[in-house]
């Protein structure tokens, strides 16, 4: 009886001395690290709603799911102040396939699965080390649609260039910015119907490729294999087409025109009109021969180079008339001096 009393007292003492570790039937404070060996047995915590499940075989933890496929599998929303994701393999890797490479180098993924072997989803960010598939380490970020077509892609190689690309539904490039790694950057809009609009929207003047609403300044040369219109979109005048068409005044310090010239007047076979013929033409037409009338100029304008040539032609003809008259004047003076 005495021994039984002593054993009961000891157990009661042990219970009170270890009360801080008894958390199954009450509150308590652990006085040391505890390890629970699960031996393949699963552990489930059941709050009022949902559950926290720990797989006793592989250690996967599931929140709101009893079949976690990853170390932490959450069936629901996650709220956090920040997240740090790290999956950085050392350089010099060897992968069995590009799917193997993508699966092992995946840092971030989201959305539905669009490639089962690599577990790629709609959004993917990869950190590729140098390997048998990537001679140079690079980062790669993509966004795809549900038909597994990439619509956005960004790539940057270590110590080199990269690119930014937007694709259409057929995987054709709509927009591309390319850096060759040597301070040379190119922007491409390869589609024929591409347009750039500054200060407005793409529904403004859709027949034009580059539109600036308001003022703009371009430094450097402007090169085009088409026409330039200032204040007008018309480049034809009759059967003639003009590369530069201006509806307004033009001011310049200097204008240089390449054209043919009128030195043919001084050639021996040139038929210089007589002054009588010139006089008759003026009486009949009201202007010099070969020179357009005022009515024609008002209606059709003048070709600057051609008009300068015609004016020179008349100056050269006047010069020939003057030379001829000077010869006749000398003869008359000689005749007068003989009398």
C-alpha cells in the first residue's frame, strides 16, 4: 500500500513538473526542442474550415489540400509582405533535354500548365546557367496565351545583349527591341500595317505610318524612299510626281538645282530668230517665244531649273543680237568717217 501511494505521488509530481510541455489537453510552453517522428504517418490539423496536412513520407505540406505535390501546396490565396524566390544553379550544367533544363531552372511560374514535361505555365521566369543548351548564362521571361503561344518575351545574356518582343496569335513578331551588346539598339515593327502615333491614338489618320500631333524635332538625317508632304498630301501635278510637296512658302539661304543649260544658243547650227520674228511673236502672243505666258504660270507654276535655263537662253540671244548690232554700228561709223 505504501509503495502504491509512493508511485501515485511520483506520477502526480511528474505531471506537474512537465505541465509546460502538455499541449494536447491544455496550454503549455516547450522548454526544449522536440522532434516528432511520423514513420510514414500523416498529420492533419483541422481548424473550423480547411486543414493543414503534413505528409509523413515526403514531408510535403498542404494547406486546404491533403495531397500536396510540392513542399508547400496551398489551395487558396496567399498574403505576404514580400517573397524571395531562389533557384540558381551553378554554371557548367548538363541537361538531358530543353524540358529538363526549363524544369530545373524555373524560378517563377503561374497560370495553367501549357507544357507538361517542363511544367511551363502561362507566365514563366527562368535563370539559365551556362550549359550544353546555353553557352552563356541568361535570364528569360515569357507570357503565353492558353494556346501555348508566346505573346511576350524578354531575354538578357550575361555580358552581352538581349531583346524584348511582342508576338501576335500566330507567333509572328509585332514589336521588337534588340540590343546587340555593343551599344547598338534597334526597334522593329515588321508588319506592313504598323503605325506609330505620338500625341494621339492609332485611329488617327490610319493611312499614315508615323504621325506626330503637335511639334517634333528630329536630330540627324531624315532618309526616305518615298515622298514628303508639308501641308499637303498631294504629290502629283499633271503627269509629274514630286518627292517634296509644300503647300505654303519656302524660305532658304540657298537652293541648288541640277538641270540642263542653254549654251546651245552659241552653237553654229542654232537658228537665232530675227528681231522681226521676235517682234511679230510678241504682237501675236503677248510674250517671248519659248517663255510661258502669265496665264500658264498662274495655272501650272514654273519649273525653277527649266525657267532659269529659258531665261539664260533669252540672255544669250540678246547677247548675240547685241554683238550683231555692235558690228553693224562699227560699219556705220567707218562709213561716216570716210565722208
